[in-house]
């Protein structure tokens, strides 16, 4: 039978429950639910009330303590609170008396520091099988009196309602977090489509994702071109990695390598206990890796890299974090792939533009309608066009060719009946001069099955024609040079055969001397041609030999001094007596020096020729100076070309093949030497030769 007191207690319990439901209906934050519950029960019952919930990873407990007068205190207790762990693991309301608690528990428990006599407590969530949304916690009344309106049976009812509202608050919090995450993912996905710059893409992603996940750092690694390594983006690695080589892992090595190999995400909340984790980077940098969340960056089924979040600041990485990172990884992988392809396309475009602009041949591309799309500087120079843009103009109007027009060749290339169509013609320049060219054409198919563009290469034939002219002159000179000594030899041989000097020994000796001299002249020409053939074939004779320059000068100078004296010109020389040997064959060095001095004598009608040879550090410097006819300024750049002869020499009727200086230069360069020329037309010329002295190793080899 209910007494009036029991009825009053029952009424008070219902009022408390109704008030709790009414208050919590307006609270949507888990911490707010806990604080409101503790305050409402404490003020209604006049009994100190404690509500606690643990953090998601169990590192601490958030606690709200309210005394009977409504004074609230919020605290945080450590995870080592032994008594709380016991309460969390229970399944029903418990009543505990302080004097029954073990001494160790009393000393270490924050809860027993508050209670004087006893506590009545129920675990959260309640009932314990109510679900896994509400985190472990408790609802506790401290030192409840006998007349306390909340008893064990209705404390469980309050805990059940508290669990419902905590579930709602945590679900709402999770939903709000997911909305934020979705918004960030959406923003990131949108921003990734707005740029093709890899650095911008990475900077847009990393900070936002790191904040969403609460991670200490976020790094991105990309597969190298060989597909065997993951190389991490250096700019994201932080100051500890600033002076280190790029961080990389072989595919299959470390957590990142494992993810790249298997194409699956990995959640590791204790890195040093995971066998896949590589400690090398931590050892090298002093960085401490605690937890890792790594997901693959995939294009369809192809892994192009990984994205790795390191060290979650509060708690452990979980499946929700993995889903967030995977949601971002898809658009990020596409954006990175597009950026890399764009960078490759730009690099290829720059490469083609560099080749296009730097080629010596003229290059022209046209649309199929005949309008010009691009033309390089060499073509503009060939056409005599100074600056200006000829794009979109008709090629047939800009390029004037004869004997037939460019339009006919354009149509021939467009039809594609010939594999390699070519057109030899003259192109008219802006000043109405004509330039001989060879035009080659080809079509450009962009893969659509039809021609989009045509490309034409204009090869300037002026140098070819000049080489042909010099070659013809060379053979003409050779024929002339051969004809004269052969005619002389033949004439004197016939005179001897006819007995013109049979009874005149002095005359016979004179005839034989002429034959011998002209034979030597022929032999010299043959030797020069053989030497030229060796140079053309890249055969370097005597590179490992030693040549004494003093001996060479002793052979070269006397006969040339006699020739100079016969011409009435002064011949002076100053040769250092102890010149060190140089590397090279004596024959070739002799040819080089003799050619230069002989030319000086030949091209000096009057005046002087001076030869000077001195050691200058590790080279021998030879100067051959004359006061002869000099060399025209415009001829100097071509002076060492094969077959080239200055016009002044041709006009004066000075014989030659145009090979001497070419062979001098080629011979010097084969031995590591060089030659320079200074000249003023009508006043004389100075050739300076630098020959490196023989190396210590070569000297030692010849000594041994």
C-alpha cells in the first residue's frame, strides 16, 4: 500500500524526469547535455551529481560536477582513473560505500576524493547494449541521503533518457562534421578543376585536409617515371627534411610502398608496432611518427602515388578519416595526372618551339586552306622580312618562287601522292634578289583521318652552291697544278730521249734537275691530297709521338729564308733554343709550320716576314707576321674553310688549292692546338699558333 511519502517521492521522480526531458530537448551538444543533466539532478535532489564521458580514444574523461546548490565545475580526469574503469565495465546501477573501498583505490581515485560516505552510480550508455554511439561514461550521485528522491530504480531510468539525448547530440555532431567534411571535399574538388599547376593543386589540398583530419602533417608521394619508387613532394615534408635528399620508398617498402603496391588504404595507429613501417626517415630526421593514414592515388586501376596523413593530433585515425581521405584522393589523382600531362605538353611545346626557332633552315606551317600558322626567324630572314607577323596570310602571296609558283607545290604536298615531295627553286626576297632553295613538304595528321596542317622546310642552297663553286675551282686548280709539272717533265724527258744533251753533260744534268724538281712538286701535291684524305677520315697521326720544334724549325727556315732572299724581302726569325717537345708527328708539325711561313713569303711582294716561337706557360706560341697584301675583312671568317681562296689571291694570279690553311687548322686542333689570324688588307697579316707542350705522362712513356 502506497503511503503519502511514497506518493510524493514518485511524483517528484516523474517531475524530475519530465524536467530533464524538457530541458534536454533544447540541447544538441554532448557536453551541454552532460552539464545540463548534472545541474538539473543536483538542484532537484539537493545532492551533488557527477556526469562523465570519455574521449573517443580513451585518453581522458570529461567530467561535470554540480553540488546541491547548483554550483558547476568542469574537470578532466586521466584515463588511469581505476574506479571509473570499474564503473564503465559494470552493467547496472551500483551503490558503493567509501569505507568498503580498497586503500589503493581511495588514494588514486578522483571520485573518492569528492565523496564522503558513498556514491550511487550507473554506467553510460544505459542499458549497456543500447548501442555504440554514446561514449563510455557515468551518471553518479555523491553521498545520497535516505530521503533522496532518486533511487537505484529510477536512476537507471534517468540514465536511459540521458543516453538517448547523448546519442542524438553525438549523431548531430557527427552529421555536422560530415557536412563540414563534405563541404571541404566539394570545395577541394571544385578548386582542383580550376588549375593545371601541380604546386597550386597540392597547396589547395594539403592545409584543408590536414585540418579536417586533425593531422600533424599531410604528404603526397608520386610514382617516379620508372614506376619503381614513390617520391614524396619535397615542399610538403617540413623543416626537418629541408636539407635532406628527397624522401622515397621502393614500391612495396614502408607503409606508403605497401599502399602503392596493393592499391588499398592503410590505417596504422601505432607505427612502431606495424611490420610495414620503415623507421629510416624518423632516424635520419629525429621526427617521431606515431600514427599513419595512407590512401592510394589512383587513375582507374593505375596507382600514380599515395596521400599520407601523419600523427592525428587528438585520438586515432578511423574508418571515417579513411573515407574522407579516399573521397579526396580520387579528384586529386585526376588533377595531378592532368597537371603532369599539362606540364609534359608544355615542355614538349617549348621543346618544339625551341627547335623551330633555333633551326638554321626556314620552317613554315600552314593550314590546309593555305594560310600561314607559324614561321620561324630563319624563314623570315630568308624572305628578307624584317620583323612583323605573317600569320594567317596566304603562303602563296608571301612566298614568291620561280620558275613555278609555291601554290602548285602546296597542292602537290596536300594531295600526298609522293612520300617526300621536294621543290628546287629560287625564292624572291624583299629587295627582289633571288635565293636558291630546296623546299621539302609534309602533311600533319592530328589523328582525325584528314590533313590539318602542312609543314615546309626551306634549305638555303647558297652555301651549297658556294661549296660547289669552290670544289670546281679546286679541281680546276689541281688540273692546272698537275698539268704544268707534267708538261715540263714530259718535255725534258723527250729532249733527253731525242739526244739533245747526249754530248753535253752539263745540259743533261740541267734537264734532269728540272725533271727532279717538277717530280718533287708533284709528290708534294700527292702528299697533300693524302693528308687531306686522312683528316677527312678523322685519322690523327702521331698523337702519341713527340715532336721537337727546334728540329722542325732547323729544317723549315733555311730554304724559306733563301726564297725570301731571292724575292728581295727581309726574313727574320727568333726561335727560343730550348723549346719543350710537343705531341704530334714531326711530318704534320713540319707541314703546319712550313705552310704558314711559305704563305707569308708567297703573299708578301715586298717588305718583311718575321717568325717568332717562345714558350708561354704550358704552350708554345708561334707568331708568323708578314707585311704582304693582307686579307680582306669579309674573307677572314671563311679563311680556314676547305677549298676557300680569298679573292685577292685569285685576282693576283697566285696559285693554290684552297686546302693549306684548312689542313693547318684541322691538324692543330687534332693535337689540341689553335690558330688565330689578324690582318689588314694592304698592310699585312699575323698568324698566331698555340701548341700545348707534351704531357708528363707522354714524356715518361717515351723515356721508358
